C-alpha cells in the first residue's frame, strides 16, 4: 500500500484476510508502470543512476551528454548515487576515456580496410565480365569518393567531440557538470565489517545464480560481487526513505532484468520482492534512453533533436554482447556439433533450412530433409534440441532466458505438427553460420 499524502511505501497487513488476494499480490513485478507511477517515483522516490550511465557520458555526443545531465539535475534531491557506483566510475574512467577516444580512429582505419576490400571485389567482378577499363575506373572513382567522405566525417566528428574531453579532472566538462549535480547526493561507503559481509553475500549469490550480479561470474576476484554492493546500498537507502526506486542502467543482463523471449520486460521479481521486504516501495528500471523519454515531459525540460537517438546508439553498442536471444555463435555451433555427434544431424539441417525460409520449415519439407517415410510421426522431433539446450544452460554456455531454438507449430489445435520454427532473433545468426560453412 502507499500513503497517498506522502508517497511513502506502507507495509501490507499480511495477517488479516491473507487468503483474499488479487491478481498482482505477490506478482507486482509483472505490473506495467503507468505515467502516474513514473510521476510518483520521479517526484517522491529515489532515482539511482548506475555506473555505466555515468561512464557513458563520455561516449555520447556533446548534445546528448548535456540532455542526460540536465535530466539528472532536474531530479534534484531525489537523485542519489550509491558509493559503489562512484567506486566503479573512478576505477573505469581512464579506460573509458581511452576506449572512446580510440573508437573514431579505429572506425576510420576499419573503413579504409573496407574500401580496399570493396575495390578488390569490384576489380574481380569487372575482370570476370570483361567490363571496359573506363567503366571500371568510373565505378572505382565513385566508390572511393563515398568511402573518403565517410572517413572524413568520422575523423571530423571524433575530433570535434573530443577536443574538450581530457583526463585532467579540472578541465573535463563531464566532471565539471557531474560535480555540482552529485553534490550531497552520494551515499556513504559501508563500514569494513558491512562491506566484507556484503562481499560474502554477493559471491554466494553468484555461485547460486541469485540476482543481481551472477552474470559477472567471470570477473576476477570479488569483482563479481560489485553489482550486489550497488544493490545492497540501494536497499539501505530506499528502506531509510521508505520510497519507490527508479534504477537507471545500461546493463541489459538477465541478473537485473526479467527476460521474456529475449526482451527486457522489467526488473527481476526477486529484486522487487527484496526491496519491499527491506522497507522500500516499488522497483522500476529504465535504460538511459527510456529515462530521458519518460522524464522530459514529467520534469518539464526539452530534449534536443537527436539526443535520444544518440543515447540509443550507445546502448545498442554497449548491450551488443554478440548474442541473439541469449545465443552466441559459439554456443549455437556447439549445439549443432553436439546434435551431429549424437546422430541428430537432420535436426541441424531442419534448423538451417527453417532459417533460410524466414524461420519456418513445413512438415513436408522436414520429411524431405530427413528422408522420412510417409506417415512417420514427428512427435518428439524437437526433444534432442531441447535436451542439449538444457545441458548448455547448466554449463553456463547460454543464459536461462535464452530463446527456444526449434519449436513445433500447429495449424489448428492438437494433432500432427504442421511444421517447425526457429525464433526470429536466431534467424540471422543461423544464416551467418550457414554462410561460414559454405565459405
């Protein structure tokens, strides 16, 4: 419940009428936030940016950076930063600066390589079709003009955006804007005893695959517990204020988000429940892009054209971990290899065929691919794929939220399968593997 006069969370009375429960009792994490919910948390709750949000300020254009900083400042005293967030910010600031600075030079270098490859491809084709030399020269000239223009733009933008960004904190415009915005709004560090206890709990959660933080299991030492340290500090401050929390993060991993078919649908239910148990209110989570879109009309500030798109670009790069619905090329190849080793190569063939056919293989095509006799049942056709997928999950090769690779389809209710489909998110990855096999 909520005190409508203060906006503070009020603990539910679970003793009276305990059997009279509703649709969202115990399932609050599944309720879609409304505009009224966001108004409440932005004006009376706790708004917490993750370390990646602060570090990404170095990756945005100057315009987008200014809009996000303006949004954080507009939150005023509802803005609060866990001490651990700043630990990670300062620990990673130098490397973030170096990475961001080098990205333009690397892009220009990569573009030069693509230009050379494109010219070789043009020359090879021209020779095969005996294209007149003057026509080949004309096409090569046009091709080079395009690549030269792109390279010049990359260099120009990079130099323009970075001319004022420096490792010197006294002249760094990001630090200059962040310092006043965060003045008096950073939490205190945990005591040594509390810190050690939180590290132990964080590592336990990593081993037991309990959120948050277990997706960072490969980090060295106690680095895997960093997310839990952030979370523990959020829990303490939200419990002290007895309010809702809006966590703004560019981290899209499943140890923070509830995943449905490979998409983020909201915070993990376990986190929502834990926040309530520790005296806080409701938990909301937004990416920086969505935070800007939601906060601008509520806090009454205008966004510059292109800012949201630029932040979305950085988010897309940051969350592009090489996965398609939770699958990587290596994991999918291992699935194919294991199927083949066990004698189920026909399943691999069907999966690849379905991907070529925009995701669906009809029952008739399955009979042809597998050389099955007419009338043979296709019941259980997907079982080897499902079983090996489960094994890869248990080995940590794919996350629990990874989409189903092969699924039976039915035209009308129970009966024989009309065909089999692969998840749309997997189609491009499967086709890429197929292209590599042909090469």
